[in-house]
């Protein structure tokens, strides 16, 4: 998910029930070393959330990838669960 045009930031959790989720409780990179669970969010240059991974004991337990339309509205969400099952939702 990461490339040279994205920024990775870390969070304690998310809020909301609608997609895209909002990551909250930002952590510094040094703060994730002793955490069992955290969220790794990927943002574009404008700060738009492109996706995130829920990391539990070093393993990715959940992953969301978002794509947006020209007007900035969510166009598609691709969700991968802990078993690797991918669910794609188109808006």
C-alpha cells in the first residue's frame, strides 16, 4: 500500500461506522514499539486516508484500501480480513 507518494502515520484506534473510517489517537513512531495493537494509516499528499492496517502483535489483522472519485467522494473500499478474505464495496 505504501509508495513514495504516501505518508505512513500511526494511531490507537478509529471512529465512525461509515467508510472511510477516521483514524484517531495519533502516535509517534517511537510509541508503537511497546504496543500490542495499533493502526498504520496511509495518506496522500493532501492528507486523504488511502487505507490502513490494523496491526496486532506484529501481524496485520485487518486492512482497508480506499479509492476516491474526482470530487473526493469514496468510490471503492477493499477490505481484507485476518483470513485473507477480500471484500470489495463500490459506492
